[in-house]
């Protein structure tokens, strides 16, 4: 190789490379092979890591596109079946995955990397200060033999990782149904648009999408199909000045939504952890009383509760209970079971207070911030905030906190009941063995007898199989099911209502929204799911209202109508340069027909687009060439990479000054070349 370019290295691959993405800020290359592997290399061809196994949801789906975040810390991998996976570049750890409703065709990750682009904040009052007032969400630790899985531990931490990107960024996703989806920080849905609303013909698929650096315009290259079945390639230009005009407000709102999504995921993981503790509790208790259950089964089944109540009220024992008492070391076994049950109650209580209520408090704080924004007409009215949906989400956030407190009271009561039960049972075993225990343990009050009865009625119920009773904590269990509570727990709310009545300032601030309404019928799982659904309704409503402010600027044909088989759509790309001095805009999109290499250039002047096709006649001697890539080296220099028909001849690199396009636009001439390889 000759010329001013120095070769850093070369690398051979066992599988053909489909496409390449470059992280300019990190000098990294992402290579996607036909074997559906993603490899990250440094510019000296040193391999960083490789992903060979796709996630289970996209195991049989080919990779459609990849894109690096602006700071190069995250890579997005889009699969043809609609799944998007975000991986940390440094460790290849998967941070997040989600799905759009159609096959993915392209990805583009926008970041505001303009020089001197800093603007002083207009709304410092809405700076996120939740960490100054509320504790951060705690990591899941090992709790009495139950350890959070790695995936469960990371599911909520991924949001924090993605939010800590250096710059505000937007991931644009093009799909086969002609839609473009916007995700702030690559995760939180910002808006989505369907190009069919702007075109008279059906948009078959989006081939490429690009957001200008000033955030004022979106360029998409699409394949459209007419009613006659003919296809053509078009460039659709959209005006999204609303996003640029309200960039700071959108960034604030996106940050709030990200925090809320993180809390929602954290609540899901916390509930999963509580269910795991609960299931372990019942499984362990079933194991401890297995002998007694087995004896009941051999005797023809029956209700174990009746045996305990008969022993409690009349002191008479069934044959199975008599055999249970005859075994050795039952006193020690009862103490072990009592301590075990108490420890599990304590674990669930800690999870409720430390995790569920903490996430609910942060959610209430963030939703109240959004509610305040929706009432500031001057700054946020154009974004069409729906205050009703925000209040709805805020109600469910409060209900999560309330239900966690309610369930905590139930656990405290169940703990007292279990202590009374095991105290009574321990005394019963001592009397059966004609032994005496400490005086403080042998005395049982009427109140404790009532607690024993409550524990028996709550903890044992007839199973569907074998007609025997299994251990089950029904009062706690009903909070962990996705159905209304079966039992009215008569939790006292008068104190809270009295607090609201005594503080008229709070009621006046709340207005008629009735945020602190109490639903006694809903379980904790139900209110968490309702909060998640209401949150997504908020995000979707905001996305729709923002998308409605994106308008069509122009539709430009890049090819003549043809049958789909005759269209060469393998090498279509778009890049954009904007002149901030005169608000003129130069768009450059490459379209490669079968018989020649050409570049389609469009110049916006006085709100109108003029187009011209530029042929690279200087390179006829090289034979047929193919445009591999087109990109901006910087704000001034456009770089085009040409591949010659003979692989042994290598590639040709063209660079020229894009500002000269304005001067050359009215002249039929070839462009001046700055350098070539």
C-alpha cells in the first residue's frame, strides 16, 4: 500500500464480514460476520471480545445492524426479529434488552458532540436532586441462604449504567414497517413516527436513518412500493425542530422516565425476591412437618388444623399427633422451626422496608416532579403533558408504599402469632414428656391462645392433591398474587386520614386529584403492575404528542420505479452536513445502480431542496467501483470509500470539501478531490 496512509495491521476471518461499525471516540471497530457473531477490535487489529451466542429471544434471528453510543461505552445490536440488545463495550456485559414491534433494518445513535455546544440550563429548578433527599436503591444481598442471581442483580443496575453516559443521546431505530423509534440513552422510549403518514405510497422498509447534529431534521432513506407493485428508493426529510427547541426539557423528562423505569424494574426484582423467600419458607416448613403429613395421608387424609385445634381446646391427640410426639428431640426441632420461620419473616420485612418502600418513595418523588412540570404551562405546555396520566401513576406509586406498609403490618402480626403457636406447641411437648420448662414459657394468656388459633387458620389449608393439609401463610401469600385480596385485614387508616385533615396545606396542594386514595382490595403485586402499566401509558402519551410535532419537509426520489428484484439496496446510506451560519443544509445520500457509481447531493436553499447526481468520472480507469461507505471526516471534509471490482487492487478513499458543493451546485462538473488512496 502506498500513499500517506499507514497500515496498522490486517486480520483474516473464518466467516465473511457482513458490515462494520466504528466507534470514533474509542477507536474501536465492531464487525458482524455471516455466522451472526459480533466482534470488537482495536484499530491495530487486537481483538477485545466477541459475542457468539445471541440472546435466547433472538437465537435464530440474524443481526440487522449495530451502533455505538456517542461516547463509545455501549454498543447496540439490532436483530431482524425486533430485539435490541445493549452491551457494555468494556466488559461485553449485556446491560439491557427490549423489542420493537417490527423487524429492525437500521440503527443510528445520535449524540450532541458539537463544539461549543454547551448552553446554560434554563430550568435549574428541575435538576434531579432525588439523591440528596432519599437514599439510593440498595443492592440485593444474600438473605438467609437465598442469593440474588446475577441477572436479577443487574436488571435494575443497567439503567444506572446507561444513564451515566457522558452526553444526552438518542438511539434511532428503523424498521421494516416504515417506523422510526427514538430511545433516549438507548433505553427509554422518547417518540416514534410512521413514515406512511407522510408519503402517498406504502413505505416497505427504512434502509437508513440519520438525525442532524443540530437536532432540527431527520433524514431517512426508504424503499416504497406503489399500488402497481413497483418499488423505488426515496429520501424522506422530516423537520423535528420541536426536539431541538425543547432539548433541555426533553432531556429532563427523559431522565425522570429513566429513573422511574429503573424503579419499576427494581420493584419487579424485589417482588421476585420476596416470592422466593416466601416459597422457601413454605417449602422448608412442609419439610419439617413431612412426617406428620405422611402419617395423615396413610390414615386416609384429613384436616391437620382440626388435629391442632382439638389438641389446643381439649388436650386430646390424634393417633398421628401421638406418634409425632413420641419421636426424640422434638423440643429441639420445634425451636429450630420457630427460629427458621422467624428469620424468613424478618427477611420479607426487610425486603419490604429497605427495597419496596425505598423504590416507591423515589417513584413518588419523580412523579411529583413530573406533575409539577405539567402545571408549568409556559415551559412545558408545548410538550402536551397529560396531567391525568401522571396523577394516575402517582396514585399507584403511593399505593405501592401503602401496600408495602400494610403487608409489613401483616408480617409483624403473623410473627407474633407464630411465636405464640410455637410457645404453646413447645409446652404441649413438655407436658407430654412430663417435663417442666421455664415459668415464662409455660404460662399462656387468652390473647396468646387467640393468636395460636389465628396462626393455625392462616397457616394450614387443604391441598388440592392427596387431601392433606400443607403449610401456607395465606395472609402474606395473598399480597404476592396478581388478584384482589381475599381477606379484609382491617388495617387502621384513620390515623393517616386524620393527618391529612389536620394539614389543610397538603390537601390544598393536592387539589381534587385525590392522590392518596386507599384501595383495600388490591394486592401488592397488582399495584406494582398497575404502576408499571400507568408509567408506560405516560411515556407512550408523551411519545405520541412529541411525534405529532414532527413534520414532513420533503420527499425526494432517488431512483426510478422498478420491480424489487432490480433495485440494488445493499449500499444505501445517508450522512448530513449542516451549515450553522446561513441555516443552509447539505444532504448526501449514496445510491448505487448496477452500471455506475454516483452520489446524490441535495442542497437546501430558501427552504427548497435542489438535487444533482455527481459521477466520479476520474476513476473509470479503475473499472467498476462500489461505494462501501460515506461519512464525514469532520464538519468540512466528506469521505467516500470506493471498492474496486478486482479485490487485489484494494480500495479508493476520496475526500473533498463539502462547502464547495454550494458553489459547484449550478455547474456540471466533477468535484475537486483533496486526497486519494
